[in-house]
């Protein structure tokens, strides 16, 4: 396919050749700079995603950062052109193939796989320090130049594309590539360099074992669900020091995973040296450039990986603006690495995990306390008595039924009340937990030695009252109470259906707020809003259970459920905020 005319017109300084690649991130054309004679690859970003202002402005910002990345293991961006419909990235052209093609061609040795991993992680670490996440690390995005140097391509593009499309598909492909996607990325949660670490670990798992960590025969959605909810199968046929490093990089829980590329690379280097011996990197024939001191220390000091608590992270700091995608530049990591005498074995730095462990323990206790409060709520709702104690005369009847036992009536019809004496006026009031639901009043008529009164409640009462309620009869100066049951189905009333809807609303709104916190954003008023929503849920859940079980609502049990709900929600919010502060925004050192 030749280049479209609009692309040629947008880049007059280039001779543009044929299409050399296509995917969810756009179409790639070969090109040559007319003056410099430099071979380039020109990526045409998908217009159907970047055709609105927010995405275009986001990619404008991202492109400027991508162009600033300067590392031997990152494909450099030479130019960015935006004219009308076109968003074009001009990059170095690499003609040495991809890791994917080499892997599926002649294959790679264990030493070569580890060397490719170090090169990949070196590029990722440099990008993370500059504030860029990749979010689509995979063998096809790892390219070789003619000298055999591995370079990572397409930094940041997946993030921009996903702002204007769903995660699942774009142009028939998956954004984030399900086989390599991190659990938190698949779930739409806050992202940090650990997401790229997970993808890099998946690449290494595949290169070393010649298979993926999860079953890839059941489609993209199944693959993503496995990443979200299933631990990867143990890597087979790989020596233990290296296997341990790879499996740690694939931990679903962020606290158990390497939180940054450099820590991963340092442990990988040490494990590879332990397995293949000194000089393995040179023997691999894969050039790895600009290694950090920590990784060099790992190469020179073969060690097994330390405990998970040692891996420190660079937090994702979202710059101002709703669509910002960059991470804040961070200084050199001061966490322990292989061979530096800080492997968590009781040395001087082994106590550095205390803060993270303490935070995790606090989160656990908050969650346990919230669960206990939720259990109290459920127990109180179920213990609500079937009927409350009442005082009523055995001579007072509603219809043909004495009110000394619960009386079932049809509220859509007039109610006939009979009794002894001549009270004059008779009033009937229905209530639940002291809240009035409807009333009727009429003159009593003499009937033999007693009276009869026909009472008609407002028509809306039949739609409001459900289950069992308290009926109060005023006959002259005498007040009597009894339990009244409605013949209508509980869910055909505001008390039944309304309480159920309100309970679901409170839960949904609370979950929305918790998701906001988990995604790294601030839920304004969470300290008040969470408990208030919990209080609402506890109260209406108690009412719903009482109505559906046809139990007369008892105010004390309702108050207890409301308090338990408020406590549970407050603790859940506190746990989420504590978790977010320690997992997403944990500092990299002391």
C-alpha cells in the first residue's frame, strides 16, 4: 500500500515509501529524509480515535515528551507533525526485525532472553524516570537495529489511544494486548510503572518457557479475566533463580510485584549470573547499554531475588488536567538490589520494609473491622422481631378479626372497625418505626351495645405501606395499638421496592467513590460521604429485610443497622484511602 496523498503533503521533506506495518496503534510507512538521507519510520495515528480535541491535545503533549526521550534502548522520535486530520510520528527505522519474529523464527537462548530483558527494562526505566508509561509492552514492540541493539517502540501511544476508544477493541485489536496486560490495567485502576513491569515479565516468561503464563486458547476477554483474577502458572523449564524473578514480576498484587523496572533488572541480572556464570551478558551477543549501577552490581554479584517488600516503586503522579498521563520524574532509586548487601536478611536496610508492612497491616485491620460491622448489620436486620408488643382490647375488631393478633387487610378497600361503647370519633393511623404512613378518621355509629366505624385510608396508602406496620386506633380518650399486615405483595409498595432501590443506590454510589480512590483520584467529602451512604444503606437494608419478611419494623434495630452501616462504610473508605496512599503514592525511599 502506498502512502495516502494527505500524508505525503504533510511531510514534504520526506520521500515516503510503502506501508511496512499496521496495528491498533496506527499504520507505519517507510520514509527517507530528502536532505539527510536518513531512513525513518512514519507512524500515522488512527484518525477515528484522535478526531476530537481532547485526544488531539493529549497526544500533542505526549508527543513532546516522547521526543525528549533519549536512551539507546528506546526508539527515538525525530519529529511530530499535526496538520488537519493527520497526527504523524517520525521515528528511527529499525530493519533488524522484532523480538517476536526472532522468537518465532530461530528462537532465543536463555542468555539471549535475559539480555533482551535487561535491554527492555533499561528502556522502560529511562522512560519511567522521564514520566512516561508504555502500557503495551510486547515482543512486537521490541525491535532490533542492524547492530542487534534492542529498542522499545510505541511509548505512551496506547495510553493516548485508549482515551478515545474502549480498552477491548480498536480497529479489531486489543489496546493493551490481553496476553501481556497487567491486572490493574485490565480493571481500569490507577497505573504505575508496575504495569509495564508486569508486561515485561510476561515477555520474559514467554521467551524463556516458549509459552504464555495463561491459557490463550479462549479469546481476549478470557485472557484478561485470567490476568485479573488468576495467578500465572509456574514457569516450566527455567532455573529457579531466574524463575523466581520472573514469577515475582507477574504477581497480581502490587505489593508482591517489582514496582519499578530497575529493581526487576537488578534481580534478573543477579539471577542470570548465578545460573549462566560471569560473562553471560557478553556471550549472549545482545548489546545492553547504559546499565545503572544497581544492575551492574547484580551482574557482578550473583544472588537470588530478595523478598517482595524490597521492591520500591515510583508513584504515578498525575499532572494537572483531566487527561494527564505522565508520571513525575524521579530520582535514582535507593532501594536495595542484588549484591549490595541489602537483601532483607537482617542487614542494616532490612527494616525498610516496615513502613509498607505496617500500612498493609493497618489496611487489613480496617477491612476486618468493616467486615465485623457489616456482620453486625446483617445480624440486627435478621433479629428484628416479627411483631412489637402492643396493648389492645380483645373487644376491638378490624373486620372480623380481633386486633390482639396481627390483622391482615386489603388497604385498597374501606376498613371496618367495631368495638364496645360509644367513642364518638374514631381515628386510625398507620406507621413504621414511628414514621406516619397514612391515617383516616370518622364518626362512630352505634351498633347494639357497641359501635362500628368505616375508615377509608388515602388511596396512596396501598402503594406506600408494605409488609407489617403498626396500627394505632384512637377511640375517644383511649389509644390502642396492634400489628397490621397488608395483603399486597411487599415489593408492590414504596416500603419494599423503595427501600431496595435506595439500598442499591447507596451501594452503587459508595462503590463509585471507592473506585475513584482506587484509581488514584480524590473523592471529595469521602470522610463524611462514606459514612452517610453507609448509614443510608444500613437503614434501608433493615427496612427492606423487615418488609420482605413481613416483620414489624422496630426502631431500635433500625438505628443499630444504620450505625453499623455507617461504621462499615467509614472503615471501608479509610482502608481504601490508606491503600491508595501506600500502594499508589508510596515514596521510593526514606
